[in-house]
C-alpha cells in the first residue's frame, strides 16, 4: 500500500486515541521503526492490557478455538488470550503477513469484534500493523473488503522523535551523539540482499551491545558489532566517529590546520567520517550564490579546495563523497564552488561523473 500522507511516532498517540477507540486501525511502516512498541505504549496510556497476536505464527484454529459439545451442539471455545472479561487492546501484529486462511479468521474480530459466540468487551480497541511489500518484507495482499473497514495510518521514522525517546531510555551516548550529527542515518531503505540495515531498532541493538562491552571495547570487536547491526556505509561512518570520540580527533583540527587527513589504510573509516563532516560543514557555511560570497567566505572556499586536494591525494574516492550529488542526482554543494573545483581539480570532478 502506498502512503499519501505519513506521520511521525510523536503523532501516533493522539491519532490512535481518536481513531482506534471507535474503529479498527492498521498501522503501516517499515521494519524496525517502532510500530509494536508504539501500540503497547498507547494501550498502557489507556490503562489497558495489550494482547499481541503475531500473524505469521498463527493457524486459523488458534483464533477460532477448539470445538466442544454442549447440549448436543458443537461450540467453539476461543483461546484464553482473546476471551477476556475486561476491555483490552487487541494488537494484530504482522496481519498482512499472515496466510489468507488466518486473515479470514481475523475478519470477525476486526469487522464484528467477535469470534464465534464471544464478543470483545465494550471499550476494547483493535489495532493491526504490518510492513509494506516495498520494504522487501513478507507481505500478502489484504482483501478489499477488509482494507475498506480499516483506517490506515502510515508511519515514518523521525530522528527528532527517536532521540527524545533515546534520551529517556538510556541509549548509549555514542549512538545519540552520532545521530544528532547524522539524523539521516537513523533509517535506511531495507536492502534487496540479506545484509543488516539501519533502523531505530538496530541502533537500539547497537546501544545495548555498547553498554554490554563497556568503554574498553576493542576496535575489532566494535567493527564486528557495528557492521552486524547497521547499513554498511553507516557502519563505516560510525566506526570513524568512535575513533574521533576516543582520540579527540575532529574536523575542527583539520580545518584549522592543526591536523592532517588520516592517511593510514586502517584509518579509512575515520577518513570517510571526516569527509562527511567536511561536506556537512561546507553545505552549512557556503552561500548558494556567488554574489553572496563575502571575503571571509572566499577564504573558507579557498581553504576547502586546498583540503579537497589533500584529501584526493589520499583517496579520490573519499574526496568524491564531499562533492557528490544527493540520492536524487541534485548537487548538494553550491554550483559556483563546484565550478571552481572543476577548474582546479579536473581529476576529482571527472571521478564524480
């Protein structure tokens, strides 16, 4: 299902309060961005128990129950997890990943708020959640009759929201400080191949590992843990950041001329991170139009070109990341600076193309 409008985690409680209390809601979102925890937190805010049913681990009889004979008639007894006397939040997780037979078994719970002769207590809420087919996750089509009886809410990852949560839940400071600088690394599109990718959940996993190993975690162990949880490019950048934290080696020292670009092969992850920080600084400080360039800015641009030359002497590939276009093919740095770079560093610009 395509999202016309998306919401952040901070918007979910108010939306669910107005929607889920009157009609079933389906929460769409990529893997690892916190759908399940948001629903559980919402149920807790209402003072309700949250009963989670995982669609991929159920068979139809797990919902319908087993038959018993009463007065010569068969009666299906719903499972204890569902058949409750007090209002509760029924969370149908991975609903659209369930088999068609299981989805059909869910119909009566969603549409009629009942299973067999059992009815959900008045005041109960029903919320479904699932990943999208575009996330390379297990997802099956939902029948149009069911789609039309659910209110659909599409969730997107938000670094601002997640960092607030992280600050309240003891997430490792390396993780929070890094994502303050690189909020775009909080989430990445799930890859088509079987490899780790960055999500709020994977950053939390990394935080747990960092807390577990403690401040004396070895460099090789750190690489294993980071590359085992994050998108490869993010992992390289984070390892470079960790080196800066440990050795007080930052972009400021390079800009001031107090330090040089690290040239050792084993410091390539650090070099990538510093190049990204350099790129961010140029985006922030260089004006978009040449006529707005002051004398101090001209000095900054001259120094930047000099540093680019030094960086390219170590690695043209890393230097190219500084002047690269964004993912949509649009220039990130000002056009006038790129023109000057093309004149002074043709080899670097040719590599960019």
